[in-house]
C-alpha cells in the first residue's frame, strides 16, 4: 500500500506565520471529517507564487493534500492542511493568502480576529 505524499508549502526562514480566525462562518463548511478543526488564515510573502499555485492545483487535482510546513515559536517543524489559497499582487511583491485547518487543540495559539489591527500590520501595510 502506497502513502499519498502531500504537496508542501514550506517556510524555510522567517517568523512563525500569524494565523487569524476567519471572520465568516461559511468557511467552516469546507471542513468535514473526524477531527474538530477550524479554518484560520495567514499571509506570506513569496517570490514564486505562480509556481506554488500550480503545484497546489496539481496536487488537489490528483487528490493529494496540500500542507503548510512551518517553524513554530520553538523552531520545531509543524504542518497544517491548506484548504484554500489565493495569490495577491502587492506593492511589496507577491503575497500568498492561505486558509488552513487548525485542530481545536491549537486554537489558544490563534489570536482572536480583530479587523481593526489589519491597518497596523507591519507585514502588509
């Protein structure tokens, strides 16, 4: 029996992504399964966004999962399932917006959604 290899979006260097709960309830409807999870969003700068988008589309077409592989605050590697992705062009360059499935056991690590601080985000002005 072969193991299905996920497609990885790997953060090699930089800080741990900041995950924010999604402000709309319908997003939760994309998750079904035995695990209790919620959808959170993070934004990442990238220099090869079209390549990442192509790899994700190909994986999903083939029925393979896509995972975000990133270092946590302790620099330990973690992975979360990516449920959706979008590429934005910004003045600073390309930015990936990722919606990921976060197990409810990790929810305390995600700060409450507050759109008032989006204007103060030093990463994406």
